[in-house]
C-alpha cells in the first residue's frame, strides 16, 4: 500500500476543519497557548517505511501518551509482579476519579488512568534514576534526543492538586512505596515529554513488531506476549472514558494525551501518530480521532 | 493450519482439570443441576471448515451469549438510532449494577450488560413477534432448528427480581417504551436459548466473514462495518467485569454466558465456541477461558 | 402561650408569598392539578388545645407523611426485630436512590426513604389486612374517618416504575418477603391518604405525649422510648435530603410529603401540621418550611 | 436533680465492662499506647454545678471533638458566609470518604467530617495566628491552660496521607484558599488538643447556655441562634456514620473523637463529657456511648 498519498489525503480533508470545534487544554499556560489550528500525522511500517503530513515535525507535549512508555519500562523490569498494584480493567469513569480507588482500596483499575500511571511511576523509582532512564529509553526508541519541557513539568506540579490527592490517597492504602513528592516529580516530568508525530510513530514502533526495537539492531524492547498485552490495554483503556467508542468506531489500539496527540497501532503492520490540539469532551483530540477514522476507512486496516 | 488436532490437544489438556475449580450458576434449578465436569469446543473457519472436540454436541443454556445475537438483529433493523438508548463503553462495574444506570439517567453503558440487553429487547418489540423472529434468526444462522428451553425461561422470570428492577428503573427514566412484562419475557426467553458449541460456532460465523451469512447463500447478516463494531463491543464489553483481563490475556472478541459458554472471534479467519459450566468469580467459564488461552497460545491467532 | 394569634400572624405573613416560588409535584395528574396558592397550619398541644389558620381544613394527599404512621404501626407490632431489615441513618442521597441499596445489600438506610417505607409496608403485610388496619389506625388517631384517595393510589401505581424498581431490587436481596405487587399496593395506598392539617396535627399528637393516644382514653399508641426514637428519626431523616438543613434552621422533628404537607413535633408540648403545595428543590414544601421557621422564631420552641 | 450520685452509678456500671470490647485507635503510636481500660465522665450544669467520676481528670487527645470548637470559632468570625464552602447535611458515608467530595465538587457535606473540618481550618487561617487563637479560645472556655500534644500532631502529620488527599482534592476544586501544608498543620494540631473530661464539659458549656460563656463574665461565645445550630449539627452529624443511631438511642447532640472522648449537650441544662479509649466499629467510644445511654435512661433528659 502507498501510505504517503493516504496521509496527504487525510491532511487535505482535516485542514479545512481546523479551528472549528473542540477546546485546547487550558489547565496550564504552556498548554493553553498552543494554537488550536494545527494538525500532524506520521506513520512507520514494521519494515521501516515512513510517511508524514501536515505539522508532523512540530513538537508538542505528549502528556498521557507517556503512560504507554512508562508502562512498557515497568513491565519489562518487573514482569507479572507489576499487576499486584495495578488492574487491567477499563475504568468506566472519568480518568481521574477517586471513587473507584476508594472502592478498590487504592489499586488503580488500569495503568492508563492517572492513578495507575502514578503507581507505575512509583514502581519505576525502585531502580536507578527514573527520569534519566525514561529520557534514555525515549531517545533510543525515537532515534534522536528527547527532552522534558521543564516549564510544563513545573506548571503541572504547581497546579496538580488532584494528582497530589490521588497519590496521597493511594499512599494511605499502602499502595505507593516512595514519598509522594518524587513520585509526582517523575509523573509530571513524563507528562512533559516533548515530541513530534514522526518521533512518536517511530518510538511506538515496537508495538507493531512483536516487541522488537523499532529501529532494529538494539535488543528487543519487550516480549511478543507483552506487546500484545500492551496493545490490548491501549484498546480497552487507552482513550480515557471513550475507549469503548474508539474501539467501536476506529478499532485500533490507541493512547491519547491532553496535548492533542494520539498514538495508534496496527499490529504486525505499522504505528501511527496524529496530533491536533483541540480536544473533544472526553479529552481526546477531536481531529486526531477523525484522522484515525479516515485512515481506517481508507486502508481497511483494523484489528476487527 | 490443521485445527482438529489443536482442538483435540486442548480437550486433552482441559479434561483433567474438570471439576476442580469454579462454581456452576445456581440461581435457578435448571442451571444448578448441570454437571460441572463437562467441556466442549467447536470452531468454524470463514471457508466453512469445522472442527470440534469434547462435549461439543451437548446443548446448554446460552444465557448472555444471546445478547450478541439480539444486538445484531437490532443493529440491522435500526442502524445508528439504536445508540440513542444504549452506550458503547465498558461498565467498570459488576454486570447488573444499578449505580451507573442512575448516574446516566437510565441509559445502559453497553448492550452486553443486563440493562443494555433489556433495552435492546425493548427495541426488538417494536416490530413483529420478537421471540419468533429471534428463533428464526438463530435457526437460519445455525442451519438447524433452535428452540427456547421453556423451563429455564420460566425460572428466570420467577426469580429475576433484579432484572425487573433494572427494567422498571429504565422505564422510570423513559428509556423503555413497551410494558416491562413483555420486554422481560423476551429477555428471559433469549437467555433460555438452548444450543451446543457446534451450533454456536456456526451461528456466530458472520462475525469472521465481514457480516456474510455463515452458511453462505442467504443475504448478509449485517454490513462489514457493523461486524467490526460488534467485534469491538465483544472485546471491550463481552465478558462482564473481566473484559480488560480477557483482552489482555486472550486478545480475541468474546461473549460469555453464565451457562458456561463463550463465543470468540478471530476476524477474517474463524469463530470458536467453548463450553464448561463451572464459572470463575467474574461469572465467566473458568475452563472456557483457559481453553481460549490455549487456543491462542497454540495458534498464535489474536487481534493484537 | 396564646397559639391562635401566632398561627394567625404566620398565616398573614405567608399569604403574600403564595404562588411566588416553588413547584407543585407534577408526576401524577391528581397532584399536578392542586392549586399552588394554598396554605394551612394547625396545631394541638399535649393538653388538647387546638389552633389553626388558613386552609387548615382543606384535605390533601399526605404522601410521605404516611411513612411516619406506618413506621409507628410496625414498631409497635414488631419491636426491635423491625430494625433487622431497615437502618436508622440519614441517607446522604436523594430520597429514592438505588445506589445505597446496592452498597448495603438491599437494606434501606432508614424508614423514611421510599425503599425503607416499602420495606415497612412489607412487614405490615405479615398480619391482617394492612390497608384496612392503616385506615382504622389513622381514623382513631384523627378522631374522624380517614380514607384513601383511590385516584391518587391508582395513578401512583400506574407511574411508579422507580418504586417497582426499588421493591424488586430489595426482593433480589431477599429483603422483601411478600410479592412486590401487594407490597406496592399497600405503599401506593398509604401515600394516597387524604387528610387536612387539623387531622394531621391531631393524629401525630402521640409524638408530643410520650406515646399516649392523642385524643386520650384509648390505649397508648407506643411507648415513651419508641416515641423518642420516632422523633429522632424524623429529625435526622424526615425531610429527604434536607434533614440536616431543617434541623439546623428549624430544629424540630419533621416529616414532609410531596403533597406539600409537613408534620412537626415539639416534644412534651405540641404537634404542628403545615401545608402548601409548592415544593422547593429538595421536595419539601417551600412555604411549609418557612412557616415552621416563623413558628420557631415567634415561640422560641425548638429541641436545641 | 442530684447529678453526682448518678455519675457514680454510671461509673460503677461501666467499670466492670472495661477492656472487654472495642479497639483503641492504632493509626499513630501515641494513640495506640493509651491503655484501653479507662473511663471518665464529667458534667457541668448551666448554673455552674459540676460533677465527675472515674478518670475524669486524665487528659487525652480530643481529636475530632476539636471540630466543634473550630466550627464555633469560624461561625462567630464569618457568620453565614462560612456555609458557602461547607454543607450541613449528614454524610451517609464513612467519615473520610472522598466519593461525596467528588460528587459535590469539593464542598464537604458538613463541618464534622474530616474534609469539612479541613475546610474550616482553611477559613480560620484567614485571620491572625489560627493555632494560637485556638489555644486561647480553648483555655478561656476551660478556665485553665490547654495545650497541643506536639507528639500527636507530628504523628498525625507524618501518617495523614488521606487528609493530604482530602485537602489537595478540595484545593483542586478551588475550595481551599491557603496552601495545603499550613491548613493541615492547623488541622493536625487541633486534633492533638489534650484535655480531660472536666475541661471538656466546661469548655462546651456555652452550648447549654444559649451561647453565653461557660464560666460567665466574658462576652458571649456565640449567639443563641448559632448555639442551636451547632447543637443541631452535632445531633445530625456529630458521631461519624452512627449519627442516626446515636440520635435514635441517646437523643442528645454529641461530638465524638477517635481518642475515645464524646461531648454531649442537654440544651438549657448541662453539658457532659465522657471518655473511654476503646472504639466501636463506627469509630465512637464504645463505653462512652454506653455511659450516655445510661445517663439518659437515669435522668430522662433527651431533646426528644
């Protein structure tokens, strides 16, 4: 299949819609000032073919997409024991709800809600310098240096009362081992990773290659079985409270962030990254989802 | 791939485990008296090749698996308008919870929780004789006559207070159009459909054939797009509160019932039906899930 | 204290406010067509002195005020065993919520929420003809014949889906012994009792007389201890989700109904009944509460 | 009435029960090491008559009883505006639940749950040195110097993750104005007030004297109307999730703490303080409640 023309078509169809609907995340200034009328799309096949269109080279804050990569790091370090602290079920509730945490004694339902990612960050603090390790991991996956946006990390920390509430609440149940402050420092930094679509499509590449490093050469990122499981979690839990609808209408494992990015996987074939800052009511990129729907419609690629 | 030897191996591995764990559903006598130590498996490829092993010819009560077929009927009759009354998100709660219904003003989160299936039954009562139509649909799909187990239907009705509560609750929000009694009569009958693994694997065949009738010849059961969507719903919502775990460990769209049956789909390839009456804590067949895990491990087939 | 002038003053102050705010209950036609601009107040001291003003002789549907009388009947028949099925805590939730019932396995939090009153009705069906017994009880307390408004009872039954849901839900937990239909028939009839303020102030008289029959002569209605407990329940649970606010601003045990009536008790001194059909957002009579506030301000009577 | 003999009788009846049931709060060492087998009772009439028995002079950590005094301070400083941030309804849920906070956008249901008392502490930080002011207030009320137990305050701070979660959660809704750290420093200190039964019965004395200072002479503590309202809040919300049961069985406004103390009010007559460290399942002093039941039974004093 010729992918570049398809991405160009998608870009052509999305451009006229820019700025018409949705709302850019406004809870911190660094996100609020991102112009809404941007759209990028990039992909990479498991053979290494790449294509992109629109603002695919513009870096943005990957926010919750980082949960995908910290989960991968934690799974490969800890194996099955990770799941003693974190569930694997969709939350059925807004992504930062405390209700379910209370019902389930401080065990987050899955690693892609905020509480779950904070629990993963706590696990990553067990060994070495978690922030440095994450940067090294991301840079290796993307094939070029990736950095934190320190302004974003500082803003997240200064206003992240709800995440402080979540972390303290889990700690009250004995489900967080480290002090809340360094755990959240890790979490706020991972959310502040700055990448563009091309880098994200590359970095997620192991998810369509049975765990093999996306750029080849290096040792495998994780096992085939772990890769399938991460894809399954993305499909059932990767897009906040809209996961069911996204599976229904797009049918690909996806992980989104409030920065407007979404990573999607076609197992054994390719990974995609789309970005457009304006969000729908569920916190997912409005035109990002639209672009993925177009991609599936044009290519017939879907896991179902 | 040679499937018959694989099913035989699975049967050989499962047989020694029969009767060791899990609990047969006991809320009605007709289910409670089913001997636990039974296991059947059957499959059918999209080309029509069939294989089966164990108690694949023993009929059982398909219970919630029926929700898959009534949903299909309702989708092809009503199209998009069906979703005004029913959501498409995982429930994140036990399958018959009233809490979420209250929060969401009587709109069930998806068509595979009891409330959702009751809402689907209400929609099916709009046209013709819903029970007769369902029997005709099932018989056509299975290629042989399918009937209700009237004893089961009567027992469900006599003890189904929670379903009466759900239906009345939805009606209090104006989300059920017909009288509660005929809606639940339809619902209790669909749960009482009596089929075996071979029939179920066949009947679900349209789900691996882009909606084409499983036995060929007849007009399509539904569109390709609808088929993908049904598969997506099965994956995210088909196995009660364990859908996330089942996606994680098996990675196939599945729909289970408390009679111990599970239907699974490998899109574009085959459908599977497994049955073993003893349930795990989530209400899914313990050895049915185990058999599906073995199948995926032996064949490498999974959507991820 | 001279009470008649006080009630006259209250009537004079309330009259100009009639029809300005609040909404008459509209869920059944017989309630919806009651003119909003009515107000009555009546009282009776424990020595038998009576006073009234405004529309105190106009009969209305007492609705949830009946829960006070059925509770009294059940307490004197069953004693402590009643509380195995019903709690004594404020609900902290809208009065007909199913959530708490689910969390507490079908045991209603108190006898004044709908679920609790339905559970009380179930208990009353254990002996004799519950509806006839209730009429006899009310007529004896009021000193004149009291009857059901059969149109109201029939309308409640025809539209009471949420109460059917509650009753079936409790039955699913084994917390209702009789069939749902006769239990709700009793419940819908008790809600349809038709009384005026004078009759209600008299009928509740045992609550300010340590359980002695309000009109004297007859045997005690209940013990002093039971009387105190009923008053305590009225204070903590008697006015739907506003009980805390009513205790805070009025400071008297009260039981309200969506017909616009409220019964209040000044222990050892008097009982009051007020009525005005327009309700506030919590389902309590807007001007009824206002009148009680005025009464407390003018007399200094309050339990605190 | 002769009160000293009554307190002596109560002490005689309670002593043999010491150490038989209940559990001393163990979440911090300073509380965990308090010997369970202690019981004290003290009272003071509105005329100034005092009586006491048992371990009435032994100081203990008043914990949540402090919420009564900080509420009084905040009410007299702020008047009605206080209630913009705090509700007045019973919680219907365990005392430190986050669920209701989420449903109600960070507004605690009442000032006696932890979240509510933290919100009150935030209000008190608006003016002057809140901790010093509280000590001055308590010392004035008790007529002798009252101090914080700094070990308890430090332990509360070191382990109070759930309170950090509550405060951060409210701050995420914009319902806490000051930084979380000083707000909780105030809160942990108020919980660490160290007093005995005699001091507490005295200090609460304004609640039975229409707001007049318990020891006379000084200006009124609060208005009569405020006093009634505080008593009402104690009755509906003062004993965690057992408030309904306590109103039902004791019938007096009470405020309890997990240190084992309970303050009770007989309006216009007297205040009582009881203390026994072993708690029941609801977090209230098991024998403290028993002693209050005995007091009500022996004296006939109750608000109902």
